[in-house]
């Protein structure tokens, strides 16, 4: 896990990859972290250089240029 963003009692795991090609294997570390901490990690973020953004299960796949906006939405959701 590259970054763990904490807000109150919630932990948001963030994995950063330099690839522009999405591969489901990129979600493995986030899923493992979520399994370890349970409900404290309601969702995660995979940040990469690719153009396609999507939600897979409870993991947001976002382009690095949009990370700031996504973190703002996360903060709003958890308050």
C-alpha cells in the first residue's frame, strides 16, 4: 500500500501505479488491506495514468490528474 488516508476512524488505502493500462491484479494490495482492517476501509483508490475511471466493487480507479477531486469527494462522504 502506497498511502493510507485517515479521516476520523476510517482508513482509505491508496495504491499508485505508473501504468496507463488497467489490470485487475492492480487491486490486490487494496483488497488485502481492506480484508485486514474490515469496515474501517469502506473503499479504496487505485491511482494510475490511464484515461478510464471506474468503480470496481468498492475501489475507485482514477487518473492521477483527478486524485484531488476524488479525495474531496471522499472527505465529504465520510463527514
